[in-house]
C-alpha cells in the first residue's frame, strides 16, 4: 500500500466519538462531556483551561488555583462507527452522556456539571 492510499484511508476513518471526563485529582470532582471528536475535544478542554477561557467557571477557578498537574483528562466511553456513512451520532452521544451523568452524578460537591431542569 502506498502513502497516498494510507492517507486516503486515514481521512475516511471517522474520529473517535464518545464521553470524556476532566477530573480534579485533589478533590475528586469531575466534569463530564460528549464529543464527536474525542481527541480534538480533549485538546480543546486543555487549551481552554490553560488559557483561562473555559466556559465552566468553577472548573476554571480550581484549575487556576491547583494547576494543570492536578487534573486528568480521560475517555469514559466510545461510540463505535456504524456502517452507514450518513448516520447521525448526535442523539446517540446525548443519550450516552445522560447515562454517564446519571451514573456518576457530577453535580455540586461531586462535580462541575449542572443538572438540567
């Protein structure tokens, strides 16, 4: 297989999709989110926190006070790509995120997420 074929196959491969967690190692508090591109989203989360741009103010405050080495960025769950190239993963990701939110309850003292009314 030549380089152009390898590159073509790589571009056709869908990015890893799923649920991620940002964890405060000092307190154990967690932030749960979903992503169509896990690697890109985790990089974005790190960038936003390091540049004081994260939309979750509590998480940003703790990150500023404790430093980057007190936080871990982890993948909790992945969605497997479907055979259909036009499959809509949005609803599937939302349901998977809700499952993890129900399971881990990352609200108030346990986490940084806000309960949806």
